[in-house]
C-alpha cells in the first residue's frame, strides 16, 4: 500500500462510517428512551458524539482491513 492509495481507500469504505453512524444513532436513541435517563457510557453525554466516534472508529478499522487485505 502506498500513501497515494489512502484517499481511494477512505472513499471506498465511507459507507461503513455512514451505516455505523445511522445504526448507532438509532440504537443509542432507543436505549436512551427505554431507560428514561442518559446512560453513563455516552461520550460527553451526547448521543450524536458517541455515534460519531463509533462511526469514525469503524471507518478507521475498515480502511486498515481493506488496505491490508485488499
């Protein structure tokens, strides 16, 4: 893998980040509504920030896997 491939890998795995963000957003909102209180494990107490962190983590892992495995 060369550094020139990084933008291509990032663009080709962008769907992973979008899917995880939407899924985490829905799942965390459901968990928050069922308990009635904000869970302690949320990043800065925010559903959106936690979903964003989850999506960026999944995107990073997808880029690394795609770069290593092809």
